[in-house]
C-alpha cells in the first residue's frame, strides 16, 4: 500500500494515539478492535475514528472491527515509522542533550546521529551515545551522511540563521524547539514544538477543572 500524502493534520495527530491503544489491546491478546472501542478509549466519536482510518485504505469487518496487526502495520507505514530516518540535533544545551539521550525516537523511525554546538566548552563531550561536534562541521556531516532532518534547539536569536544555513546544505525537514517562528521555503517541512504554548494550554485546562470542581461543590 502506498503512503498517503494528503492526510489532514488533525488525523495525523490522532494516529499515534490509535497506535498506543492498538498495542495495548494486542498485548491483551485481542485480534480485532472496533471503531467504537477506539473512540471510547480516546474520547472521540466512532464516526471520526472510521473517517480517520479510511485514509489508510483499511476496511473493518462487520461486527468484528479492524484487524489489529494489519492496522498497526499500515498506520506505521503511513506515518513513516517503518523506516528509520537519521537526524541531527543543533544545540547541545539542556533540551538538545535531553533529546540526544532519549532512546524512544527509534520506535518512531527516527535516529539521532549527530549533535552539534558552537560553544567550545561543549565540544567533545559525550551526551548519551553522541559526542558533541563543532557547528563548523555541520555542512560536511549533512553531505557525507545525506541527512535531511534537523532538530533545532538553539537560542531564538540564532535560530533563523541556523535554519537558513542547514537548508542551504540540503535539509528538507526541521523540528524546531527554538522559541521563534522560523521562515523556511515551501519545499521544507517545518514543525515547531512550543513548550510555552503547551504549558499555557495545560494551565488553562487545569484552571477550568478547578473551577468546575468548585462549582460542583457549591
């Protein structure tokens, strides 16, 4: 089956949650799962689950549901998690080092193979399985290893220049952790992970829960 290229982003964001539930039910010995069960587990409507899964080309069996092994295989393929992609991390600060030490990326088809920083005090230090290399070697590393994915964890004031430089060397996808909106060509895939935004959403959700609890007690 060919990977779908025009999946709606909200659907893509739900696929990892589907996979998590599918693995849980597979570990219980289940062979099939219904859209209703998936929906109940994730607080969704069954019609939404069916619509999402329809993008994969998988069809459920009447009164039985979806074959778990088949659906896991196809979802991993659609997400590109059945092939390992190599990536570099630029910025060996606290966040970059934490990402370099995280072993879970391989489960999602991503392998961190290079860690770079411009701070001479960090050059040569071992961080997880990687040794910090000087930023001056990024271009050669990208070309030699044919790297197309980069993770940016540098300060905001230098993030755009870093992005411009690596894009000129052939990087096609950037996962940006810097607190700034990068400007990249339309040919480059960009995903920003904004920790401040995530924390703001969490704070509002917590406040709403607290207010709801207070109303229930009044």
